[in-house]
DNA sequence: GATGATTGGGAAAGCGCATTCCCATTGCCA
DNA sequence: TGGCAATGGGAATGCGCTTTCCCAATCATC
C-alpha cells in the first residue's frame, strides 16, 4: 500500500510540508488562495490520498468507532449495526466491526483490538451474562474496558452494564426497558387470554432473557394470573424450535389453549416452525408472542405479536448520537395471539 | 486516547526500544528468555496496548479490510458481511464497515476512506448498475478503485465488475452464476407449471436483476415457453409489494394461474404480502419464486421457492479466503410453487 | 590462544503527517 | 518615513513503532 505522500505533493507544488498540510487537511490557518490552488492541483495530479494512520498518529484521534456484536448476520444485531453506522457517518467516522461468537473472552479480544487501533469510542451490543462459565471472561472484559475508559475511550453498552465494570466516566449504558415492556406485554395478553402461559427463555444468567422473563411474570402477577412455567433453551431459532417440539405433545394432549411467550422473535419463529408440522396451529391451538419486532420477520404469518424495539435508535444512541430520542418500546398485538376466530389478515 | 507507550515499557524493563518491540510484537529475532520475561512483566504492569496505527505506519500494512454494502441491515448483505468477517478473523485482520445508500458516489467516498486508512484489501458488495444517472459516479468509483489497486490494494467485487474498472491486478471478481441459476429455476418451474410467467424485476440497468431476468427468460425459451412479461420496480420489499398490488387485480380477473418470479427473496415476500389481503392465495391462485434463499425468510409460509446462494462463502471468497469452495447455487423448489393440491408442509 | 563466525542488544533512521516556533513580508498608523 | 502589529510560509520536532545497521560479547575452530 504505497501511495504518494504529502511531501511529494509539497515538492511538486513548490511549497513546504506545512503549507501543503494546511491546505489539504483542514487547519485553522488558511494559506493564500493561489498557493492553495497550486497545492490542490499537485495533489490531484499525484492522486494524493492522506494517510489516515499517520494523521491519527500525529493528532492522536483515529476517527474510528468499534462495534462488537455476537453475529452480524443476526437481524437483531444488524439492525443495531445500521444505527451505529449512521451515527458514525454523521460524526464523519468509520466503524470497525467485530463479530464474537458471544463469549466474553472473544469480546475482550475485540475490545483490545479496538483499543490497539485507538478507536475513539466503541459500542458493545452482545447481551451480558452472569453464567458461571463466563465469570473469568467477564472479569477480563471488564478490566479491558476499564483500562480503555481510563485512557479516555468512550464505551456504549446496549442493555446491561458489563458485569464487574466499574462506573468509569466514558462508560455509558443504553438502557432497554426489557422488564417493563415484558410486563406490559403480559398484561395485554392476559386481558384476552384465559388459559395458561409458558415462557421459552434463553439460558439462565443471560440478562436480556432473564429481564424479560421476570417482567413477564410480574405482568402476569399484576393481572392476577399464576406464574408461567419457564422452559430454558438456546437464545436463538434452534432453541425455540427445540422447545416447540417439546411443547407439541403437551399441547396436543390437552384441550387447554396455551399462550407461549418466547423471549425474542427469532425463538418465537422457531417455536412456531416446530409446532406447525405437528399440526398445532397458531393461533387456533396455541398463541405465540415474541420480542424485538425484527423487521425481516414482519411478513411472517400468522403475524407475530411482539414488543417493538427501536433497534436502530438503540445503536445510534450507543454510538453517542446526542439527538436520538429516548428508547421506548411498544407492545404490538397481532394475529399470533388473537382469539381463534379473529379477522383473517 | 493516551496510553502507555513502548518506550515506557522499555524503560521500565531496562532494555532498549528495539528489544521491547522484538519481544512484544513478534519479530524474527527472539531476545533471550529472561529479558523477554522482564519486558512482558513491564508491559503487563503498565497495561501496555500496542498502537496499531503506529505499527501500521511503520510497517505500512494496516491489517484492515474494508467492506462496502448498501445496507448492513439487509439480510442479503449481512450474510455476506458474516463471511467477510470470518475471513478477516482467520487472517487476523479487522473489518471496516461502510454502508452506502447504494449510489456509486457514496461508494466512491467509502473506497477513498478505506484507501486513506490504508486498508490492505476491500470488498464491494453492492450491486453494480449501468443506469444513466450512475454513469458519472461509476466512472469516479472506477478511477478510485483503479488508483487503489495501483497502489497495491486488493479488491474483491461481488457479482459484477465495477463498470469501467480496468482489469488491474489485485482486482478480483467473485462471479455469481445468476444467469444460469435463473435459467435453471425457470426450467424446473416450467416442468410443473402450465400457465404464464411474470417477472418482477429491479430497475433496468441493475446487473444482478438484469442477469436474473435474462437467465429466466432463456430458461423459459429452452423449455419452449413464451417469454415472460417483465414488471420493473424497486429492488426491495417495497418494490415487490407495489408490483404485487398491481398484479392482484389481474390475477383475480383471470382464471389463469400465474407463476411470479421475483428477482430476489425480499421482493418475493413483498409480492406475497401484497397479494394476501387481496385474497390471492399462494400457491392456490398463483405461485411465487424468489432468489437468494435468505436465511431469516426460511420459516416464511408458504415456503418460498428460490435459488440458494452461499452468501457467506461469497463474502469469504471476496475477502480473499483461498480455501472457500467455488460459488455455486441450487434451485430450491418449495411450497410456494407447488401444485394447488400439494402436501401440506 | 588467536582468529573468524555467531549471537544478541542498542542506536538511530525513518513511516507520513500535524503543529509549534521562528522569521521574512506586508500593511498600518503616527 | 520609522516602528510596530499582523500575516503567512518554512524548518524542525514529535506521534509510537519497526527495522536496519552497528558493535560488543560469546562461541567454535585449527
């Protein structure tokens, strides 16, 4: 990656390095117009592209913003990524991407890599967990983040604080009201559903999942309903599918119409997919609700009841965009939780 | 973003800068073990994180790989992004992300930004077009890429060469056999479908769309079928939706069972969504096929007939992963194009 | 034991740029 | 017209690191 340098431009234009720098890469001092033009011409002729690395080194600010997600192909994360990307664009910066497989150890590595690149800020979008096996990784991640912040870095975390991270400044959490929203969903579902509830949750210790479970149970309690049974499984489609298979028998063997709350949309889709070949129809034989309101899933039928989350705004906010509206969600009741004889849309 | 520097580490360890560099950041020369340990200890104590910018500057290789997509939240692109990300991970590099809104002018800017950051390579995933309005942008993009390649950059383009780019070396195109696959799809559809065909395409001049249209028509011709009517619309869900609305009347007014080929899955979903409230059922009243086999859409019902594309591999290949299998697609016939009285899955 | 071959640490020269000083001009006012 | 402030270009330094080159110490060889 050799390319022409500023000094080459300067030489061709017959000016000093300093002048060329001032003309080409915005400085407070503006050289005279005729000189400026000569420099610009020279730069053009040579196809000069400033070396951002060198600039970053010289003024110690890289214009980079790091983004850590579990899986960029997951629609939940890619929606957040879009928000981050937009914020970065506005701030005239670039985003560095890191997909970790979701383990804190990988995330720590990503953070270190971002720090090495002297990213001005970073956003961590993976869901936090307190599982025993992640303990060590969490501690290391927290330490790494802490160091990064102490060195002046800005970090935005989506959802829950990184476990064990001390509240340094520069450390910023985008709160997602998972618990209240899940409670709201439970309340609205309870208003029209008489039967029992089942929750399909992620592994215990996953904050996002646990919050939604807790909120949902609270909502049920507030509505005077007994607590729902909780089935723990993977936090993805496969997990939902598996849980759906396990539930199929039970649903077919009883005349009770169960309401199934999967803690995210993708899991809800998995549940539905597992139920379908077993002849369990939604919403006739059971109802299903999810969480997130993933855009790509909106044309799914029966339309999935869920909680809408402004994922893009969440990303934007985590990336430090000041004029993002505060994060709120909305319960969306759709066909998948309607009464058996509802309208046909 | 101040942090401790290598020279601080060297001083604390009582060695020279050179030695510290050699032990900490891999060199061919390995200092003695006792000295190495002293350096590592010092680095640990200071929380030293090497400045990747400075390293890049010194050895003129940034370890960066740029990725240009239209929209990172689009499942097509995010799948490719996942592949790129994995390849990058394997090569021990990081990916720089740029979402352009799809105009060549924006893409050019992204390329320039990557070049400024001295990315070792980059992949361009947006679909190429020859539309008149993009002419100028295309030319500029081509020039920018050309310059980048001349300076030793590697670029991988998905699908079609950038219009006007000279075949410099370092310039690498991942060919996607859109045309053959579309022909194959048409052939297989023609084998079981007696009625007419309609193609819902993107705007004229969009290579990906045009290729698929051409291939499909060819496939029909090979099967002795008359050419399909082509409806041009947006290359996204909204476009498909609009086309679907336009088609609804016609389908309802005739007893012919139309086979609709939308040039990508997302458009096919849009078509289906528009048809549904009009009472047009798939596959009873018409059949629908798409292209891409987007993962998130696989649970959609009726299951969408489509052409499977190994998007992740495509990304990996474009990112220069040598042991990616060659790109081939597969026609997937599913429920959406079955005979009216097919099995119920 | 003297000599050449090796090993391994250190000094220093950049990598490409921003920026602080410094100095030669120019313009202005008295 | 002399003196001063203001203007604007240039030389030089440093950002944090890699890498070449140099040199002292050790080793093997005859």
